[in-house]
């Protein structure tokens, strides 16, 4: 009888210890958001993101100014010494291809093929507006451009949330996983009264070169 009473008396104490252990486990568990991102994921992939020079994306871009509101499909291939953006839809003027390699930039649309010293100048001349093509390859990966000062805010998980650089403001609104990397899925860019929304439907972090020219 004494032995039975003793075991019974220990039950509340054991239950309390188990409950405390469970609470401690919950308290130390890494928070995860709805998409699966966890605190520390962005920091852990920093080296890989910065070294990522070959990639492609497919998505939609929306453009809004005081005078117009349009959208287009975007197919973008990026390599170390070459890039190609295919914009198809209203704000691309039907079908527009912007290409660049080693200081040579061309824009091809229904009116012909044009060249300029910078992609921004080409876009402004042919489309009436331009995007910061020099910085975009960094911004779409969640990185600031390398040549200028910037201001960056992060979210509760340590991922970029808001970036300011060269007069542009970039808000990172959603993320997706491509292979082992977390990459932006939705970005909102603003410059003065221009607003650009980019929704990326597919990332590919190891695209084929497509032609020998891509790596020349």
C-alpha cells in the first residue's frame, strides 16, 4: 500500500515535468511562415544568392503611371555577360526584346532594331519609360545593387522587406523556393509616380545558355 501511494504522489510531479518540457520545446522551435520560410534561411543562403549569375524567370509585369495602366508577360534570361528580356503584351508594344552584352544594348520591336549605350536610354527612346536595368538583376534576387548606397529593411524572418536605392523603392511581398534557394515571387517597385509590379511564376536557377553567344 505504501508503495502504491508513493507512485500516485509522483504522478502530478512527472506530469508537470513533461508539460514543462513540451512548452520549452515549443518556445525554442524556429518560427515558420505560411510559405515555409524560417528565420535564418535568408542568411544561410547569402553566399549562394550573391554567386547566382545564371538564371531565368517567367512572369507578369504591371506598369502604372498617371497616364496609363498596362501589363505584359516577361521572359528574362540572365547570364554573366549577357541578358535577354522578352516583353510581350500591351506595354511592350506587342513584342519587345531587350538584349545586352559588354556595353552593347539592342531593342527590337515591330518598328525595327535599335541600339544605344544603355538599356535605359533605349527603353526611354522607344517605349517612353525605362527601368533601372543595371540594378534589376540584383533587386529581383532580393539584393541591393553593388555600385550605390542603399537602405534595406528586413522582416521578422530576416528576409528583405523594403529596399531603397537610386530613388527607387522596392517592396518584397512574397517569396518562393527554387531548388534550394528562396527567391522573390512578388515585388512592387516605385519611382516618383511610376509603379511597377512584378509577379514571378517560375524561377530557373540553372538555365541553358541557348547559344554560344550567351557566354561570350
